[in-house]
C-alpha cells in the first residue's frame, strides 16, 4: 500500500522552451507563436533572413525593414500610409495587428542568444541557416533540437501549420527524454499529420 506521499515522486520532465523561426518573423513563426502561447507553452519567435521583406504596391520593389531597428507598429504605419486597401486585402494589416499583440518587434535568430531547447523552422532554407548558425557558435554543453516543417509563406498555410507545430511541441513537451524518443515522436507525428519533420540535434555552449 503506497501513500499519496509515496517513496518516489513521479518523474516530471522540465518544461521545455520552444522557438518558432521563419524568414521574416512576420507570418509563419508568428502564427505558431500565437498558437503555442494559447496552448500554454513557453515560446519565442524569430526570423532568420537578412532583413524583413514584405510585398509592396510596386511589384518589383518590396518593402524592406531592418531587424533590430523596426517595430511591428512602425511597419504597420508605413504600409497603411502607402496603400491601406491593398494591405487590408492581402492580409498584412491583420497579420501585423496580431503580431503587435504578441511582442513589439521582429527579432533575428542570428542576433539573439539561444534561450530555447527546441526550434521549429518552417522552411528548409531557414532550417539550414539556424543549424549552421548554432554550429558556428561552437561548444558542446547544451543540446538544441532543430526541426523543420516545410510551410508555404501564405496566411492559409501558416494557419494550418501552426496547430500542427503545437501538436508536435506538445508531444516533445510530454516526453521524458526526447533525445531517446524523438524518432518515435516524429514517426507518430507523421502518421497523425501526414508530414515528416526533418530534424537535427545541435550542440552549443550557453552564453
């Protein structure tokens, strides 16, 4: 007969910290950021591109904003001053309104300290960039799981992918030892969602 205060408490794994990464920290990573926040997970988000590039009223001349110098509010004001009807129609206005509720500004992965255990990328080029960046930082003390789910950069695709990212992160969150279980987790995810994540286990030294 074991009491409620049994001899050995059930092993609880530490809550994991997740980061969502796309190119510009505008659409795919921010929709996933919102959905993971609503799901109660610890989450941040980043872009891994060189700058934030957005469509403009001039097809051959995108709007370009610098990471670290521009807030979502400034981008919002710039676009609405240019062509409010266009940005209402293409969804950028609503996207920026969502982003402003989550955090002040787009953040660039390469300019930030690593403060997560698991990264979910939404494009293979972004995944390659993140893995190369972590390797370039050097070290071997900490483990980082970097995953890629290939997602088109559209509002509809981001809305479908974000709940999938949440379900994947919840599976990793519940795992006692993801380093041993990650192949099983990804196999189960593929059966349930019909998409196979690409992943890499990286090492770095905490700053």
